[in-house]
C-alpha cells in the first residue's frame, strides 16, 4: 500500500500565556514537496504559498526549487519573522485574561450541547467588541445575557 504524501504540518498547538507572542520561521523550512501536495490538492493556493512559505513558481506554474531556496534564504537573512500574530494576541490579552478564557470554556459545559459553541462565540465577540478587561462578574453577566438570547 502506498504511503500518504508528505504534509506541511502547518498546524501545531500553541500553549501561550498572557503577553506571549508567536514568531516562527517554520514556514521557511516547510518541505517544498509537502507544500506541493497541498497546492495540488487545493488545500493551499499558489498566492498563499508564495506569500507565507516563500514558494517561487516558474512560468509553467511548477515550483522553481532553486528560486524558492534563494527566496527563503533571503527572507531568513532579514531577521524578520515570516509569520506573526502579536498585534492580535496583544489585543486579545488586553481583554481576556487566560484564566477567564478557561472559565468561559468550562462554563459553556454547563449549557446544552446545541448552544455551547454559539454561546462561547457570542460572549467572546461581545467582549472583544467592547474592548474592556473581562472580570469574573462581567463574564458571568454576559454569559447569562447571551444565553438568554439563545433560548
């Protein structure tokens, strides 16, 4: 039986604490063959492959391995990360302390299954839109209000 084609393994769990930022250069080292499979299967667009992974395409649409290696080397030499979500992470941390994110997830388990995901989404969005620091009393109040709107 043939083995599965290589994957880019682009998805990884990130356990971060308040104030942490994620910078990674793994997009520069993701194997070209793995990315080619994802492009061929429609999981990754050529534009995204070029922007995020530094892939260079030849005129015929194939991946130019030599040009890609040179482009990736050039990116790596800048000292700038190819991927960062620090601004959004900082915004999230200003509103949502880690312990209250956990509390929201735990509290959602107290509600019926069909409303859990919606409830978490509505509460999270509302708090982010308000942009003020969430505390336990506010969280409980908003959970109650949002759940009342669901039933």
